């Protein structure tokens, strides 16, 4: 996994862009095999193995300190933990039998202990059944997320297909948004939410007339008002999709054209009243718009676009997010850092005199 890609490997990133998959095949298999039915995450298995060892040693120690057939019941705890850890029933039963033999060795063998043994084995089968159901639900959840992601990708491609000048715009905005989110260190979940919002941020343009989208001259006031409706139209299109509403993607789509100084649309929100994801999208959207060809103008250079972000920081853009975008560009060596600029400036007089 690569933190610079939001916790996804390079193959995952390619799979998402090309096929709408959340994970590549290898990572999906790892997630399925590492899934822990008790904790839900692969890291939980280590804790449960430790718990198994501790409770087993504790049960044996108590059994030695207080020899009694009643102590036999204590072994049910490590057996239950053990049943959740092994995916195959054979090793699970084998280890369970070993634990049972240990308890029988430390106790006087009596006929009633056989009932406990049968009870232990029954518990193992019951727990294994519950684990299988949990793992099946996890697989179904991942498959549902895959299908959901594919739907979002399809939305994104349908938007970009309407205008050859903005082809790949949604994908570019989503990628910039993810990089900014990683730079801001706002967490993997929020990073992926912003990425998803970037893919469909312009979905409202499906309802924008073709002659406005493709117009090469300056838009009239009436046409501009119609263009501005795409933010609210996009919200209306996706607002009833429960998952997007829960993830706050709907609000990000609705407010990605708000300005930090409150002069944006559709609601005129100001400062931190604008959802964080929408502020990230505003910077990502503006940067991609400036650095790609449009029907009404040629693209700007990366350096010029970066300078525009800096110039409008605090008015159009959230200063912290504009700064994060500049750091991303510097890290990817698309623009020079301030330190590099100072060094260049210091060398400039000497170069001019040569």
C-alpha cells in the first residue's frame, strides 16, 4: 500500500480509473483472506491470538492451582477465540481437541467430562458457522462497494463525454482532490469521499444546454445564470442516493462553487461554513480548468495557474487548501518551491552579467 495514493497500491489506482474497481485483484483477495469476523479488520487477528494464548495459560494455571472438574469450563473461552481465527474447520477442531486434552490431563477423568467435550465441539461448529456468515457478509459488502464505485465512474464518464474540451475533467479533479486531502492528512475515509465527489461534481451539467457548454464566446448574463444552476441541479440528481447523502458527497457537489469570501454560488456560504470537501473541490476544479483547453480559451501553464491559486487565496479559495495544492505541485516538481525560487533569484544577476 502507498500512503501517497490514499492507502491504495498503484494497481488499485489503475483499476479504479480504468474499470471502476475499488481494489485490484490481489488487494481484494488480501482483504478477503485477512478479514477478521470478530474485529472486522485484519489487525484484530493479532489481538485475538494474544487473547487466546493468555486465556489458555490462565485457564491452565487456575486448573493447576485449583484442581477441579469445574475448572474444565474455563477452557471454553480460548476455544471460542480459537474458532474465530482459523478459516478451515479441520485445524480448528484439531487445536480444540488439543486444548480439551490439556484440560483432561489436568483434571481427573470422569464420565461427565465427555458431555463437556461434546459441548465444546458443538460450540466450535456454531462459531464457525457464524464466522462463515460474517465473512460472506464482508464479501458481499466489498462487492456492493465495487458496484457502487462502478456506477460513480459511469456517471463521471457520461458527464465528460458531453464536452470534448472537458474530457477527463472529472477524473483530473478527483485526483487533485485526493492529493490535497492526503496533503491535509484528513483521514482515509474523508480522502476517498472527496475523491468520489470529484468524479461526479459536475453531474448537474447533464441538464445544461449544449450551446452553452460549447460556446466559444463569453456567456451572456442569462447563459451564465443557467450554467450556475448545474451545482444545484447536481445536488437534486443525487440527493436521494442514500449512500452519497450519508457520505456528505451531495453537499460537496452542491457547494463546490462557493467562494471562501462568500461571493460564490448557489448559497453564498463563507469560510468554514462551506463543507471541507467542497473547499477542496473548488481548488481542484479551478486548477484543472486553468490548465486544460476550453472552448473559450487556451490552457494556462502550471506555473501561471499556481500563481493564480496563490493570488486568490483567502478570497476565492481557502488559504490552507490552496497552500496544500501548491505543496502537492512542488512535491511532484511541477513548480519550484519558494526555497528554489530564492536560490534562482540569487543566481540571476550573475547569469545576466555573463
